[in-house]
């Protein structure tokens, strides 16, 4: 979707069970996780067209694993910058005197050991349309654009949301409401949830421009360029596979306005930073933003949840903001889907804040430190620390992560019993008997077993194949009602997406 294209026409195909406010990465990810489970979901978006600003550009390893699981990996990669997920520090873009630095992404060699995919540099204004298209491919999906939430009331039975679309006002009822409506979240404000943290740390001027910099800058491109100079560094970002770049610098909005930076002045600043005096520069967009660090006191108020920037604000350092938001959305989406399908009770929803807020707090605090204050080179290990390890199966193209589905997964060593009787009345439980090498790589041995959630987080491990009562106890920790034994499906073939 190009910047001059509009969002899909408004639709409301069926009464929603969940309303998601905001069609950014967090909201769309939550909505997709819900509709993939058949939960009728309405996305409400105040914009009628995507932002012309590329915004976040770093798509990390864990996010790309989710895109792979949904069959979207190649679609997301199609908008990636042809370059490395590293940064570069030097006096100008074309200077030979520069140093490569980490952006918190693993090297290609490390990524190959850790995951079936890799992180990429791809702008948010490419990712969002990919997610929107996938969301709308499901019959349970609905979207209203050009629509503002003006308030809501919630009780123990559901939420009634008041909407304004142009001069028209309406109300929609749902079981749950998700606020993914950004830093100035209406949903958070109406829920009475305060934000705390250092607040605004610095003010920046941001410019999106087109210029043939690829002709002058050494290949491969880096994901971020920090130019050393007196005062805070200038930053350049490649934002597509062609010639669109972003430039940012600190400024003082209390003493300056955007009118002080006409296109001619901006072009000269860009030429100076590039080190190409006669560079042809076409200014496409000018705006300002603040480096801000805050986190909400809580992520839930009854039947109302907040995710993404509505729940936490962090600076762009470390490329954590968008990725943290995406995994907020996914975590809430699959858990809410389980509850609404009757696979788990309400207690599962308590784990959303318990598991995600510490991540938001950690990443928010990290984002306040500049690159010379903290080594970011191993941050990616925290993103994958809680999921089952990646190991290639004997076919050479299926990862252990590809075995995950909407329900539970039991992986056993080659001596494990399959299928196992698992006492759940509804939730699907898939058993996969591993080959000896894979079982050994997962430290399962011949007779061991592992029970895994759909997000890849192990729930329990056993040295020998467990019986039904042991499995029942492990599953019950998720709030799943256990009852009569239900046959387990043994996975015979795998289809990604």
C-alpha cells in the first residue's frame, strides 16, 4: 500500500465479540490472533489512510517468527531494505571513517543458530498494510475507518463503545475492548489508568525525503546511520528498497517552529549530513516527535485492555517499541481467544499483564540509555528466552517452532507414547514424536516430553512420558477445564500459515 492509498472501505460484517481501537501493529496483531481463532473482531481506526511517515523500521527476530507462523514472512520481506540490521557511526554517510555498531539484532550467523528466520529492516508503513490485508482475509474480521471512539461504558457483562464517524454517532456492544490507540489513548484515559516514567527526554525534528543516496553510500546499507558532530548526533534511516530515507535531529520546539525549516534549509542539512554537496533532495514529509519513556500502571481494567503505545512509550533506541507492541497484541489475542472459545477460564487473562508488563518496563527503561551507556548487542536473547529452542527437523526446512499451533503441543522423544490421552474437553492437543537428534538438542532424551503453549513457551517438561493425570495438572495451570479424556491428534503433516 502506497502512502497515497486509503485504508479499505468501512465494513461491519457481523456483531463483534471484541473491539480493537487502533489499526497500528499492536491492534492489528491482536485482531489477527483473534480472527484466526474465529472470534468476530472489529477494528476501529480514526485514520482513513496510512501515515506517510515510515515510523519504526526494525522488525526483530521474534516478530519475524510470528510473521512466519502466519504465512506472512515473504510479504513482510518484500518491503525490506536491502541491507544489514546493524548501525553505523561516522562523520557523514559517505565517509570512509566509520564504525559498525549493534542495533540489538543478532548477526546472520547467530540468527541461523537461533531461529528459522531473521530480523529485517522494513518500515512500519509497509508492515501495517500487510497485517491489515491478512486480517481482512478472515470472515470474522470487520473494520471501521475514519471512526473515533468518544467513550465507552463497561460492566461485568461487556462493553458498550460510543463511536463518531463524521457527523454520525453510534454505539457497538462487545464482550471485550482492546485499546491499541497510541500514546494519547482514549481507551486508557477513559479507563483511568495513569502512566509513569521519566516522560519526555528529548525533542526531534523528522524529515522523510527522496534522494539517490544508494549511488553514494557503501553497500550493504545499514539499518541506521548516526553522524558524529558537535552536540547530539544526526540520524539517517533508509526506509525502503528504493530511495526514501528519514533524517532526524534534535531541536527546541519552545524556540523554533516547522516554519523555521523550509524545504531549502532541510535539503542543505541533508546534503551536509550525507557528505554530497550536490545531492538532489525531494522533501516528502516534515514532522516532529519526542523521545518519551512511560509505562501504564496496569494493562487491564475489567473487560478493557491496553496494548502497544497505549500501555508503554519508549524511545526508538534498540528498535523495541513496535516489536514490544506486536507481542503485546499477540499475547493478549491468543489468550482472549482461548477464553472466548471456552478453552480456558478468565484466570488466563490475568497472565497478560503479569507476563507483558515486565517486558514493557524493561524495554522502556533500556530505551532511556544511549548507545554509549549500555551494550545492546545481546538484547535479542531476552526476546526469545521464554520460547522453545529452534531446531531443524530432519527434512531440513521445518523448525520445532513451526510445530506450534492454536492449541497445545506435546513434543516427545522417540521413545515417547503417541498419541497420549489428554484430559481436555475442547482444546486441541497435538503430539509430535521427535527424531533422536532433535530430541537430544531439546534435552528431552529418548523418553522425555515437553508441553508447550501456542506462543512457544514451555509449560512443563518430563524425563519420562507423563500419564494423563500429570498432563492434566500441567494443563490446569493455564485455567483449562479438564474432564473426559480426549484423543490427541498426532501431527502427520505441517502447513505453514
